[in-house]
């Protein structure tokens, strides 16, 4: 029933029953139509692959044919120009806003995940490389993006038991690993609806081969029992799984229909559809694969034409020329005839004699017959050698013709002539690189589309924690922006960003060009810094503005992501410093020096004033001491005068008493004792005054010196003290108490 339905036509969706059997009939018809549409391409691709691998068969030009596998070398040259390193995604902000730090960090997160290394990266690199090889050999290359989720059962605390109250553990399923994989699709396993251009394609499908166990795991035992397995006989040239594979496998098609926004799984020979799911990825253009790498297509029909087809006549003619050269080379040898009666002539070549003479029995007859020339004749090979030379020249022209058709210039292959000028070599390089650059852009756009689909899967389906862990962004200087960046990714997804892969991202690295570009960038940066540094020194508030200008210029380069966060920190620090309370400007050194000189002079003046005050106080003290001594002298003199007056009065009284009467002796004795007591008192007073005067005069006669007392921290003079000198003072001459009393 399915085989009969494969060739039917549909006029409306109502002609197809919306049942598992109806959908199986529909996709049997669609797949068969696609196979017929691509059959010529598939048959030609098998022949081209054999030619590329130089697999000889019945199509050879005959026994002893000689071929030059120039097609293989051409593919290797182009492969080295299109893919020498894995594709690296360059995720950037759509509008390059320098202040949009959240978008910058979100772009950095996506780029780190897309360019992450490891086993997944190796599988992705291998998928891209195989697809590009298919594109160069047969004219079609394709990859397939899918979402892979691994979960695990984890035991957590559940609800409490109503009887015991203990928590009953429960098993919950949580995400263990998430990935956005890139699978390689063989050029014979990729199908699509017949169309003229890619925009008209309604559905795409890829064919995979699954064992019985894989079918049971994926679709269940009931469906797996309905799927027929393909038995392989190990015959050469069979399509499908690798020849001689001992395992029987089923042919399963994964079909993505844009019209229905659904995914179907179908197997030829099965009466029902294997599985059906609505759109699980919700990609922007629905298909889980980019526009395929196809060569030499037009708007007439979307069928690739291999590069080999464009020059297949030249390749076949080159093989024919090389075969003829081989046969002529084999014919270009020494061959001749000789007279069988000339004994010994055949020994000259057959025995390989060197520096030896061969005897002749009858020399006269031998010489009369013309000698060796008369008995030996060789086949002429001049025409053969000339033909070989002409064929070699023709072969070189044919090789050059192939290079011109395929666009492989001499300079690309490292071949040139010394007579050619530099301008001629540059013209050939530009001619050869014109079509190559177009292919590089074409391949990079294809890889960019695949990377964009991976980014959409990561943004829409991954858990936020998985995104953070895969990018390891929290260990960078942008960790503070991670929550906002993740929120931005989950809300807008990869559609808000432009994910690009430069045309030379997968080609041979030109280290000299990278070095020159880096030098030019650093020179421009150095010139900018040298020009704005004086402005910043004069006006520090202009620093943030100038750093913003630098950040704007740097953001236009791919390396800006590595240093933009540093510029952000510098700008934030300068803004914070500008908003902080300004400290007074540093004083002028000349003013500081003048102030210090003034302070020193003031300190000297104050010290002199203190010394003058101390000296004045000392003079006052000496004057007061002299006045005290003078007063004491006057008091002593007055006391002495009083005593003298008393003595005189007593003598007069004594003489008067003597004249009038005789006083008793007792009164005389009493008066004598009183006078003696007064004399002793005066003597003691004089001795005390004499000692005090002597001490005062000795103190005044001692040598003194003034010592300034300074502050230990500032060095300023606090006071000036007088201390006695250690030398013995000299007594003042002519000064004595007795002299004053005389």
C-alpha cells in the first residue's frame, strides 16, 4: 500500500487523512518525489567520489591507462583556503552601544559557550569539516542542529507522613546536562521538497539508520516491531550503511515541515508514522539546519552541480593526454634488425659488453658488406620523442585551462616565473582570490547560520544555571552584570544579537596581516593617548569623557570585549572621584617655601623677645637685690646710730648721777649687764647681715650662661634658662661688712 501511494498526487490537504496511516502515505509520496528530484545528482555524486578517490573501474580508458588526479589536488588547495581551523563565533551587540554593559556581557556569555572546547567541540569541528569537503567534492554540504537533554533522578525530602510525621523522601527528575549539538549530514542523506530556490522549500529531512535496539529505545517495542530492517549483502557500491556491516538497520527519516510547524518520523515500508511532535525548538526560521552549502545552482531548480562537472571534459582530456604520453614513452626505446649471417653483431647489445672488441671471422667480406652500418638498422624514434614533447606542452596548456576554469591561480599554488613582474603576480593573485573570497564568505555565512541556531537553542531551552556554568562568566570582572545578562538572554534570546563569523575565520591565518593590524591599532591608540594626556593634566574632569571616546573607538574592534570591562571600571572610578568632595589643591612650592621662611623668622624674633624679656627680668632682680642690700645697710646704720645715742645718753646720765649723788653699785651692775646684752645682740645682727651680704655678693659675682629650651617635636624655643657656670666665681674686691660698719 505504501509503495503504491508513493507515486500518487495530492491536490489539497483534505486528500490526506490526519491519521498515522494517512501521514505515512503522505510522507512516502514526499520522500519519493525528493529522491526522483535528486536522483541525477546522487548518481553523479557517486561517480565524482570515485574519481576523487581514484577508484579504477570499467570506465577507465583501457589497460595501462595513466591518470593525473588533478581534481584531488585542487580540492585539497581549496579546502586549505576555506577550512584550516574550526569556526569561531563572534557575538556582538546589535548597535555597539558602549554603555550597554548588560548586552555586552550577554554577548560574551553566548560567545564563550559557542566557542567552548572539549569533546563536543571536536564533534562540531568534524561536522563542519566533513560538510565543507562534501561541498567541494560533490557540491552539497549540510549540518543538523539538535537539542540534547540529560536528566537524573534525585531524592529529596517530600511531604510529612500523616501518622509518624516523618518526611517521606521522593524522587524528582532534574537536569543533569544540556547541549546544543551539531551533527554532520551525509550529502545522500539530506532531502528537501522539490523547489527552485531555498525560500520555496516546504520541508527538510535527514536519513538515519537505526538498529532494532535503537528503534525500541526511541519509539517503543510496538512501533519498532512494525519497522522493516534493511538486509545488506555487502555488495560494492551499495547506498546506505557502510558495506559489510553485520547489523541490519532500519531507514528512518526525520522530517521538519514548515507548513505544519511539526516534526515527523517516517520509515519506508512502515504502514504508520513512527512519531509526531509539534515544533520543539521554535527557531526563527523553523528548520534545524542552515541553508545548505550548494554549488552552481540557479533559480531554475535547487539541484547542486559539482565543481568537477564544470571541468570534467578537461579532466578526461588530461587523462587521455597523459595515457598517450605513457604509451609513447614506452615505445621510445632502442629497437632494430640485423643480418643473421653477421655473426657477433647481436652480441653488441645483448651481452652488454663494455670496452671490448668482438672478433670477426672474415673481415674483408664484413668490410665489403658495409661493416656494422650495412648489417644493422635501428627503428627511428625521433618522431616519437617529438610527439612526446608536443604532448607534454599540450598537457601543460590543459592543466592551465583547468586552473582557469576552477579559479586556481598560479600564485595560490606558490608557482611563478622569475620573469614575471610584481604587478603581474598581484593581478594573478587577485584573479585567483576573487572567486575564492566569494566562497569564503559563502561558507562563513553558512557556518554563522548554524551557530545562530545553536545560540537560539541555548537562550530559549537551556536553564539559567546551565548557561552560567557553561560560560564560567562568574569568574570574570563582569560577574556583577550576570543576573541582568541572563535575564536579557532569556527574554530576547539570540535574536537580539548579530552572530557573525568573519570570512577568514576558518581560512589560513595570515600572521603578518594580524601583526600589522595590531601594530596599526596600537599606533593609533598611542597617538590618541599622547594627544589627550595634556588635556587631562590641565582639566582632570575631562578624563571620563575622553575614556568614553576611547571606549567608543575600541568597541568597533573584535578585541574590544576583552578590555571594555577594564575601561568601564576606569570610567566608573573617575566618575566616583569627580563626584567625591574635592580636596584642596596642593599648595604652590614657592608659597610653601616663603611661609616656612616666615615661620623661621618669626620663631627667631620670638626667641629674641623671650631672651630680652629674661634678660630684663634678671636686671630687675639684680637691681631689687641691690636695693634690698642698701635698705639693710640703712637699717643697720640707723640701729647703730640708735645704739650710739643710747650710749651717749647713758654716759651723760652717769656723769650727772656721779656729780649729784653716788648711785648704788647695784644699779651700775644692772646697767652694765644691759649694755653687754645689747652689745651681744648687735654683734649677732652684724654677723648675720655680714653673712647675708657675703652670700648675695657671692651670688652676684658668679658667672652664668643662658640656655634656650626647645620643643622636641617642632624645635621652637619655649624659654631661656640661666644656669651657673662650673668655674669658681671671683669675689668682688673692696666689698665687706666691716667696711660699711667702720
